[in-house]
C-alpha cells in the first residue's frame, strides 16, 4: 500500500516539517506499515528529509505525473483554496483516492452561521484589542460578504468536489463543512465529510510520572492577536495569588515583557522554545494545560497535552472549534466567559477536579493517544478509504 501526503506550498522540508501536519502524517503512515512520502513544490533545500519529493506545479497539476507513482491514496493539505484546485483535480483524475484535509475551524462562509462568522472576523482581526484591528475587521467582513459569497464560496466548493473525502480536524468543523456541502451539492456531497484530526507525535504520551499541581501553557507569545500573552500573564498572576501550591510552566518564544514578568514570580518557570521531548516531560508532570488563545483551528499543543494525560482548559468560542471535543472525555473544562474571570475560574475548576479524583492522567492519555497519535490517524484515513 502506498499513501503520499502533499502540501502545494514551498515550505522547508526538514525535521520541523515532519514534526506536524502533512509531514507528520507521512511519518504516521510509515509507522503504520504503509509506504509513504511527502510532496511539495520548490527547489531542494539542504535540510530536506530523504522521503520528501520536490517537484514543480506542472507536475502537481498533471494526472499523468500522479499516475506514475502508482498510489493508493493522497492526503492533500490545500485548505480548499481555489488556486490549488487543479492539483486536487489532477490527483482525482489519475484515479487516486483523494482525502482533502481542511485545517480550519469550519466557519468558511457567512452562509453557515452568520453570527458566529461575524464574531470570528472580530476575533481574528483583533478588533478592539490590537492596533489596526477594526480596519482589518472591516476589510475581512466586507470581503467575506461580497467576494466571498459571490466567488470564493463557489470556487471552494469546486475544489472540494475533487475529493473522495473532505477531512475536517474537529467534529464542530465537520458540522460546518457538511452544511457548506449541502448548500453547494446536497446530501451526497455532505456525506463525504469526515473527522480526521491533526496527528500528534507519538513521543507525546503519559510516562507515568506523578502528576503535580502544575499548569502548562504553550504558545508563540510574540503573537498578541492570537495567543493573548496579556491575558495569560494576568490570569497566571491571579491564580498564583489565590493558590499557594500551584506552579506554572510557560513554553514558547518569549517577549521581553514576558521575561521581565516571569522573573518576578518564583512559581513560574519560563522555558522559551525547547525540544519536543522536553515539552513532553513537562506535560507528563502537569495536571492542566491551558490555551488562552483567541482562535485556533485545532491547537496541536492541547492535543499533545491530552496524549500526556493533562486535562485542558480554553474558552467557549466558535473560533476554538476543537475544545468541545477535547473536554468531552472527563478531560477538561470550557471557560464560561472569554475573559480573565472566566479563564481563571475554569483553571481552578480543573485543579479542583484533580484534587477530588475526577481526573485520571492514564485514562486521558489512553483515550487521546488512540485518536490523535500519527499512526492512529493514518490508520483512520486508510479505514475511511476502505469504506468508500
């Protein structure tokens, strides 16, 4: 059996690429005993892994080129974008089973849920929170309600029709995409939508370490709009002031402001960017992993935390589509309000759940490893293909 993954963007092809998304799924196929390589356009780079194929767009848009690889299937990471439709159609025309990965929370059109879509434009733009946010919101909203409805939506639907399976990374996203497909093709089109989560590296697993009263927070802290470092610092300060035992591990690129803040707090450990193995050790020790983000299509860091036996906390938001699923197995809490008080209350609730024996790290880890580890996601893709 031969399953390839393809990303029609010229990214680096080194170890970082193979640590997530299409590169990691390629590794998942390999670990599941399936021959697999990853495909990308662009010139070869010195750090490209040997199982990466580089080629040009002429090949990617050629059914004959795809046919020459004698593949059973391809998972294409192309976001439903119109400019990559020819790639999808070439794979399908070559007679290859095509899975179209949709790295999205699912609110791809104002037609689907106008109120939620409007709120997401506000959140993603940083309106009212970051400089220029209202201007970005105005442009996004105007484009979505004009060009989006008239042109982008039909072109997205045309791209999606090339797929045997439309793979959505969360159940909430899948519901949105089914609605979209019903609008543009009816029930048969909607039936192609399935939940296929982003893969998690199998090194993220609960190692049996005693869980301590600690909170883990992972993010790119120089991204104020999405990751909200100000909210993170305010909530951690509030938590430390009211809980004299909890410790906090903060992972990710740190700003000068964050470093200065952390230096003043004895129970905060600021790690910066560290190796995945080191992150896995932190998550195996922590009880709770918190996502303070304003929006995420999936949030791989929370998937990694679940596989390490952490419970998770995030806000209730249409722009955080993964978290109703992530907390569904006695594995987390959603903040009732997306503000300082709501997040702190949810974190305290989770720590209390651990105190009272309502959380089990081994059980959480076992459940989510079986769903999210890369070889399991690869096996899910193969199983779905076998059904059709």
